[in-house]
C-alpha cells in the first residue's frame, strides 16, 4: 500500500467528458457506434429504452455516448429525471430542453423558437386551465408547474385580499372555469395540434435527428416517471426526435404494477405502448467487470500504484467480490468505506476488507475465508495434476489430495502472481494446526500466534478477534 495521505481520488466527472469512451474497458464504444448509426436512420422519430440493472453502468454509457454524438454533430439533450421529479408535470421541462436545443442550433432561427415557446405556453395553460382559481383558494403546489406555478403565485399574492374576502364566490368560479374548460376543449385540442405541428416543422430543419436522453428513470418519483413517458408519447412523438429512456425495465414494470394495480404481464404490455425498441446493455463477464472496478478504484485510493500493480489485496478482493456479488455501486461504496478505515498495516487491511465484504454472511469468519480461498484455488488450479507438474509439487504418499488449501494458496501467490509473502495462507494454516490439537492451551497459542498480528486491538483471547474487528468497523463509521 502507498502513502495514505496522497490519494488519487478524483471523482469521475461525467458532466464534462473531454474524450468519448476514455477508460472503456468493456467495449461500450461498439454499442455507442451501433446506436448512433441506428439513430441516424430514424427519420421518423422513436422512443428507445436502454435497459440494464441498477449499478451496471447505464449513466457512464449514455454520458460518453452523448459526447460521441456531439462529436458527430448531433444535437443532444441529457435530462436527469431524478433531479427534476419535484415538478408535478414534466411537460414544461421536456419542452424547455427542446427549445434550448433549437436555440443553440444553426438550422433554426430565433423567431421560430419564439413561436414554438408561444405554442408551448398555450398547451401548458390548457394542462392547468383551472389551476389559478383552485390554487388561489387552497394554496396548492406553486412549484408543481415550474414557471407557470410562479405566475399563479403572483396572481394569488396580488389578489389575496380579494380571494380571502370572497371565498364563497371562488367555489362558483371553480365551477365556471370547469364549464369553460369543457367549452374550450376543441380549442385546447387545436393548441396541442398546433404545438406538435410547430415542433415537427422545427425538427425537420435539423440535419440529424435530435437525441433526447432521459436518465435515472428508475430512481425518480414513480408517478413522475410514468407521467414523463406518457407526455413524451402524447406530445413529443415527432419525426427526427429520438428519445432514449434509461431504465431498469424490470424495476420500472414493478412501478407500473404498484401505481396501476396491474399484474407483471399487463405492466410490461402497458410499458410497451410507449417504447418502440429496447436496447440491452450487454453484461460483461463478472471477473473482467469486477477486476476493472477494483483496479480503477484501488488506484484512486492509492492501494495499488498503477493499473498493472496487482498485490495480494487485489486478488483477495476480487474473489471476495466474486463470492458476495455486490453490484458496481455497492462495491465502490465498500472500497470507499475501506479507504476511510484502513490501517498502516497491509495484512490487517486485507482482514479489514474481508470483514467489510463479508457483511451479513451467515458463515463465520473462518468458514468465510476458507470458502473464498477455495474459490480462488479452484479458479487457478483447474486440474490439480497439471498444477502439480507445472510447479514440481509432490507429496510423500504421492496423493495430491494431501496438498492443503493453505499450501495451494501460497504456491499460487508465489508462482502465478509473483507475491512472495502472503497472509491468508498463514491464517488457513493456523486454523488447521489448531484443529490438530485437543489441548486448549496449545490451540490458543496456535491461534494467537497469527491472529494477534492481524488484530485491530491488542488481542486478549483469540475469540475476541472477530468481535474486535466488527466493533472497530461499527464505531468508526
């Protein structure tokens, strides 16, 4: 481990990517190029779903794809749905983002953008036709309609004294406004039609389709997420505008089940009404995926000095992860937690990370490390006879079954990974030696001989080893 006070801990800045696909060890660029070619052919417009489980790198992909699209002279919008779900209705947010993209383009002049904004306002008014009167009476969600809500709030302030003094008349006014809304239904339909026509005319001026990426749908408020995809289909289903909805479809279907009371099949059918095509992010092989995450983040916290540097900590951490299978975000959290708790002793740090990764496993500490070591050995020593011949291993009886896991682990560290001194094999050997004696005093001496070197506090008795580490982790966070 390198000096603790010099961390390479620069948080990945996905909002200001300088080079698309930099650090892409999972070949995501290939998917990005395929998607770009597909989008270029979608002159009719479409709604795509980008599907992957939580923590599988969806945001990393779409952020880098956005940069790639910009390099290809596409107009691209990225919207974090989670950051905007305080709004009641996402219509204004979507329209505002598109308006800004039009304004930034060379193909569309400012007067066209102003006309589009005017028609957007007409639709927004029709969506909230009775809001001013109701809000004035009840003080409802000013913030729910963004800028429109502010306008209503100003109306309420200016007329507060009047509204407070004639509350009985307000009920009648609500009824009057509802009646007018019924009478104006045709006008509102025309407003929506005019809005969509204007939007289509402006989008047609673009040389390439506008790509609107909506991320974090599986994190935002459920009703907002559902309303968002409904608004897209009803108001923004326009040629040359391609929406990309980033989600975990399994989880999103559960949201629909909860909101509408559908069963799983019906919720998937409902979602399919709004999505034209689903793109699945291909899962990376576990060992390749976890290896990259560990290399990257252990380097950031200076646990390894370079991507090529692989010590016992790295290999042990990799097989810990292959056993417990945290998703990427959870694994990174464990690494960051470790960075705050680690000691100045490399061997103790391996034990610390083991406890952090073990979590609530039902296995006790000994059984847990024996299982991890066994998995590591099985992965490398796929054929024990070839393994023995390769490294000139023999036993007195000639039976390779006599080779203990502690010896196999030590040989793998030395011969496969060029790590001369390791600690896990010593722990395994100590436990097996302790099992070989019935004398309690000798058993304790065996255990303390190694465990006290790995204990976080001065070790009074070997049976305090685990609880001391658990207390250290619990009280230090």
